[in-house]
C-alpha cells in the first residue's frame, strides 16, 4: 500500500479493457481543464479506457520533492490497479513527475507543460525508452527548449504560450493553440501508440 492515506478520486471512461490511459493532473489544474479534457476525448476516440485521477494538492503536506514523490506513488498505485496489456500516462505540470514511472516501466506518455527545469523530469526523459509527446510553450518559465530537443521524443513547442498553453490577452490565439495541442495528441495516439 502506498504511503498516502487517502486515495485520489477517480473518474473512468470505459473503452478497450486491454488499453488503459492514466491522467495525472497538475497542482491546480484538474482533469476538467481543457488540455486534459481533450486528452481524455482523444484517447476515448481511439478506443482507450481512461482513468482520470483527481487530487487536492492543498491537502498535501511537505516540500516540492515530496509532492513529486506523491505523484509517482499515485501513478504507480493507479497502474497497479489495472490489468490492461498496454498502458499510457498523461500528465500536466506537477503530473509530469510521473515521467519517472513511465521510464521505469517502459510506458509511453503525453506530457503537457512538463517541468523541464526539474532535474528529475529531465533525467526520466533522458532514460525513457517508449514514445512520448512533450507539449510546452516558450513563455512558460518551467519549459526548457534545450531539454525538449535533447529528449528522443515528439515535441510540440508553441511560441509565446505560457504554462496554461495560452497567450495572455489573446483568447482566439489561445483557442488555436489548444487546437494545435489536441491535433498533436490525436496524431501521437493514432501513430505512436494506438
């Protein structure tokens, strides 16, 4: 049993029981946020079963490194609940600490606004063996273009997009960025893993 005392809430979209995608949210970005909502929609469209984890990081004690450990514990716990033959992890921001779990288990991943300035995430991406998609913007202080380029994965880097994959004060452009991200996820799932 993991070290946490309360399991995260879960929402499940049924699909092919042989394929499971686990969605790991950000610190303040739930699976209802547009990036993760459409990640789920893309996966469902391609027949995947999708398990969304919901958590309240306000209730998490400890420092940043302990939060990273908790994300990995939750990802491992969620995967261990499944009997599917194939698994995929999808993480947003804080949820991208699960790159470690993906690398350890040889799992593909979709990493939305990954914390590329965190050494743990960079190291996990460097040792990953399965396909992955990194999505980030140049206006996000937690995105590192050089790290993204060094990783042997697919990358969608959007000029001027922030950590929410939006451009401040430009809702039409932000909506277009969302369309680009959804199209990249759809192409990745169709080609790389599904």
